[in-house]
């Protein structure tokens, strides 16, 4: 089968087209990402901004043409945190239904977490021991899933790079009290994770997904351009995360944008994402994190075959 997956996230809109056979892992044919910031202002207004809707629709128009060009047999399109929080999500879903032939699925936090786990763990071998704690840091929410061959416990919390930035990080660079309040808020949410996901702190392998994690890895590696192959399964140490966090949090946006590996569309929200990442590694005292390029898109692709 040739299948596609679209992820309408809080910060980015992404596409994966892949061939899926039995047995065997999916063979990616095209993977795309555009920063669309669907979550612009949603945390405060609980509504999707018209400009954010327009940016997301433009990306999906492009992706639909790509899907048609590949002749996909099936696809899944999903919306996550920003759409969950917005009272006017139909302002996006109705035109998307006209473009795609049906509206996107509105994933619950638990569904989002389980699909992320499926994608992230599909390529892990014996060198990465189970159980795995998969952490997917998004724009509006962060998902945590613990499991071995399948998810055993999962929870979604309302912290992400866009939400933390809009709630706390208003100075340029962020003021120390803003950073402290942001970290403390994430720590409180992580106490909830401990209750919902017993054993999270004793997982053998911590796996990190999505743009915040891959961007911190790219900055640590000093990549001149984004290189998915170099980033996939890179071991990101806690010391490196702390170092990148200190650098980003003390720079102005203009200074920050010159870091190799930092995409222009993430300059204003990467500190908020790094707050979540550094709080996670501090909370459970993990010495390192395994960076994964395989994520919810891969899970959506795999979910379409038996």
C-alpha cells in the first residue's frame, strides 16, 4: 500500500508519504514540514486565529497535491492540541473537508500519545533496551507513553513550546523569573505524569520526539542544515541539553537565530520547548535521551495496515 499521514499540529503542519508492505517497515517517499503556528493565541483566546487557519490550509493544499502526485491508496489526517482547545475548530475542519474529501480526525491526548509510541519504537533494536518512555514535545501539549512492545500507560499534559512561550516568556531574552515560573509549571505537570504513568522514572530508554527535541540535537551537533539521518537516534546527554538551554535562554531572538541547526520558524518558541525538555530530564534524572525522527506520522502510517 502507498499511504499518507498529515499531522496538523500546534506549531507545524507535516506530511509523510510511504510505501508499506507486509512484513517490513514503511519506506518513506516524501516527508515535509511547514511552520504554520495553528496554535497562535489559542491558549488565551480558545479560538483559532484566521491567519493561522489560512497558513494551515495553504500547507494542506500543497500536501494534497503531493498525495495526488504519489497516487496514495489511503491517508489519515489528524489534528491535535490547538484544535482540541479551540471552540471554532470548524473554521478549519470545514474547508479541510472540502480539500481532503473528509475532515481531519480530532485526536485525544491519549490517542496522540499511543500513535507517537507506535512510530517511535518501530525501529528500535536490542541496543535500545525496553521499557521505553516516549516523550513527544509538541506546540500545545506533551505526550508521555511507557511500554515495551506496546503502550502500557500514557498521558498528555498541556505544556508545549508555543503554550509555554505565550504563557510565560514575554521578555527578549526571557527574564530569569519568567524562566523559573515556566520550569516550575512544567515540574508540577510532571508530578501528574508520575501518577498517571507509574514507572516513568525507571524506564530503561528515554525517547524524545518532535521539533524541540530534534532542534536541540541539531544545535548541539552544530549542523549547518537540517540532517534527519544524522539526528535520528542521536544520543543527547542531559549535560548537552542544559548547555543548549542556557545558551538559548540568555540570547535575544536576533542572537538566537544565528545558532546552526535552528530553523527560523522556531526562533521564538525554542526556549519554551527547551524548558519542557530540560524539566523532563531533571525530573527523572535521565543521563541521556535517544532522539527519534520517527514519530506520530510514522505511527499514523503503520496504523493503516493490519
